[in-house]
């Protein structure tokens, strides 16, 4: 597959210094920028999917007339969170054979 380039970007020296100051060992500024762009793309896709699900849910509620009180939803989500935390805390650590 042929590679492509992103447009070059002029930034304040402080921004470049800040980016370089957080590089991990062996990481390049170009690699950091590429990873940041990929993460931003993923975050925007997830946000767009979230909004689409919300709009679909709103439309379904308007169509069916079935709505749920926020307090009930929060209570159910809180219960699910407690169950998930309990499950994680009750799991025994895996043994690694070497």
C-alpha cells in the first residue's frame, strides 16, 4: 500500500516543546502526531455513533410513546456498575506459567 502525507502544520514553539516533553522512550514526534490523529478520528467516530444512537432512541420513544424516567435509568445503571465492580473485585488473579 502506498503511503500518503498529512499537511505540514506550523505551530507555536511552546506547543512543539509540550509535545516533545511527553514523548515516551523511543517515540518520535511524527509517531506521536500520527497516534494523536488516529485517536481523534476514533473519538469522533465513537461520538458520532453515540449521537446517532441517541437520535434513534429519541425517535423510537416518540414513535412508541414509551419513555423512561431519568431516575429509573440512573438507578439501573448504578446497579449494573455495582455488579460489574463486584465481579471484577471477586475475580482471582490469573497465574502465569513460566
